C-alpha cells in the first residue's frame, strides 16, 4: 500500500495539501455564507437599535451592511486558521442574533 494514498481511515492523517484545500474551502464558505448571514443580522440589529425613524435606520443599516460584509471577507482570510474565522463569526453573530430575536418577540416591526 502506498503511504501517500488518500486513505482517510481512522488513525491516518490528511496530507498537507488536503488539509490546505479543506481549510481554504472552509474559509470560502465562512466568507460567503457566514459573511452573508452576519450582514443580514447586522442590518436587522442596526434597524432596531438606531434611535432614528425606521426608514432612516433601515437605509443606514443597509449601507453599513456592505461595509460589514467586506470587512468580514477580509478578516476571514487573514485569520490564523479557518476554525478561528468561524469562531469569530459566531462571536459576532450570536449577540446580534439575540438582539434580533428579542425585538422580534416584542413584536417590533422593521
């Protein structure tokens, strides 16, 4: 049996190339899907939290969300590991999602 074969049975480790590719795929998913989810959560949270009229708050939050999405993409690819990138997204998304959920339960309209 060739030791460099792609056998992923228990007790075998992935090759450095495969680990790099899996990490890169994870970062791409974190940047695209995670960034999109974070962008939407930020938009809703800003709309609820800004002390201005709903229309003005919504416009500001939508414009700000593009900045958040861009920064998220950059940050995901500069994080040390893909795991840290995902954890960073969770640390930002969970409190904002709780704020969104709180206002949703209160019956606030966006």
